[in-house]
């Protein structure tokens, strides 16, 4: 009889815990982050309370809400922080419930298992969705770069992708030499992809999220927007930025840079890559080389007067550690 009473008391306490987690103060919207995470915790407690074997499946709300937050740009640490706040509230409820030691131990074990379920479930779903979103954005950005470089379909693609385009861009042609690991038998392709990921990651911080790139393991083109939005915190490819990227890539990069109106990108990119090819053919040292003044760089009306490109001595890049 005592065991039956104890079991009944534990079940009652668990039910009250679920009610506590589901409680939403007046004025708090149902879509609030804290409200949703507490509801997910309540569902996890209900699923785990039965103690069935094999374990009941994870409530769909946990993964579904995490995927939505990933697409909305809510940080994962914010999501997990809200879950931990809910767990803390649940533990405080158990401590104040006045239950006996068996009830409190059983309740604490249950809520810790619920924490494990929501942490693993939410984190896994969030990361997978975040990777998918990043891949979609990268594909859209590369498509937009291709349009900018060709000069066709830019406005339509910008609308479709949701990526804003600037009136003018800095156009950078980049050459990425082979890493020593790419020369090892059987490991070239993998080492090349790792090098490229390091370059892309290193470009993100100094050039901002609006910079667009179309790069392979051998190099490519980077477009950095020049507009009023970046006037207070100008972002640009400089010799110092190229040094940072070279360190991250663990190979010395060579780049040429020019700037002009968006409609002139095809012309500017052609000149930048032409100069880059001549620099490499002449075995000039790595670094950043500006393309000479190409005439009026803002307007797009009428033919453009262009002068021959010149090469100036770059700063010597710093070298990173070996892979």
C-alpha cells in the first residue's frame, strides 16, 4: 500500500510539473521563445514519465521549433539558454513542492532526462537546418555573383534571392596557390577543399556578410559592396585583409583590386583578372596589386575611357603555420 501511495504521489507531482512548465503568464504571447521551450519541456516530461521501453519518440515540437528558429536567425545559445531557464524553473518548482525524498529524486531524474532530450533534439535539428540555410544562401550568392560578372539578370536574381545589391563594388581577382597538403598522394582534393573553406571563413569578418565571392581552390572573384550602408564602417579588400586571409589559407595569396559602378563589373573583373594573369606570369611576389585608374568609375553612361593597368609593389604577406 505504501508503495502504491508513493507511486501515486510521484505521478501527481509529475503532472503538476507539466502544468507548471505549461503555465504562461498573462500578457506573454504564445509564440514567445520561453513559452515554446517550456511547452517542449512539458511534452518531453510527459513522454518520459511513462518510463516505457523502448523509449517513446521525441515530441515533434522540439525539432520543429528548433528548425524554425534556425531559419529566423535566432542564435542556438539563445535557444539552449531558454531551455535551461525552463529546467531551472522546473527544479525550483520541485524543491518548493513539499514532496518526500523519493518524489523529489524521481522528479529531478525526470527533468534531467527531459533536458537531455530537448538539448540533443533541438541542437541536432538546429544545426542541420542551419547548414541547409547556409548552403541555400551560398548557392544564391554564387548565382548572383555569376549574374553580376556577366551583367545579365541581376535585378531579377536579387529579388529572387533577397540579397541586396550595391550601386558600386570593389572587384577583386584572387589567385590561391596550392597548399603543400594538396601535393600529397590521395589527399589533394580534401586538402584543397579545406583550404578553400579557410579562405571563405577568413573573408567573412573583415569584408562583412554582404561581400560576394565566386571562388575555387585556385582562386576567383570577390565583390565588396560600396554604398551608404557601409559608409560609417567601410569594408574593403586591403593589403592587411589579404594578409589575414593568407594566414588562414596557409598559402600566400596574390590579388588585384579595382572598383566601379555595378554595371561595369564585367569590364572591371576582366581587367583585374588580366592583370592578375600578367603578374603571375612575371613571377611577381604575392600581395595586393591595384589596377590603374580606368577612367570614370561611377557613371555608366556612354563609352568608358580606360588606361593601361600598372603594377605597384605590394606589402609582403605574413605566412601562417603549415597544415
